[in-house]
C-alpha cells in the first residue's frame, strides 16, 4: 500500500499486503524485493483473503433459492 497508514489492517495482518509509504526509494526497494525474492512473493501471493472467498453473492443466491421453497 502506497501510504503510511491503512483503514484495512486485516490485509497487513494476514500478509496479503504491506504498508510501503510514499517514499520513492522505499517503493522501489520493496517492489524489487517482491519481484526477485520467490519466498517473499509466494508468502504474499498465497496469503488468505481477509475479506472472504469471493463467493458471497452466489452463496446468498443459492441459500435464498433453497429457502424460498421452505415457505
């Protein structure tokens, strides 16, 4: 994240993101590390999504269609 603070600390906590700041040298250093260090890249790219699995709308639609027959 190109900022000094975040309103989404859960991203940082699970390792899916990093607060980098707006300092150009730091941005280049951190981005270079992510692009050249396989373990850094793997850790960040496989971090759990703290906001869910991306299937909430489909799950809700399915649940609603199943429950519609219950009434």
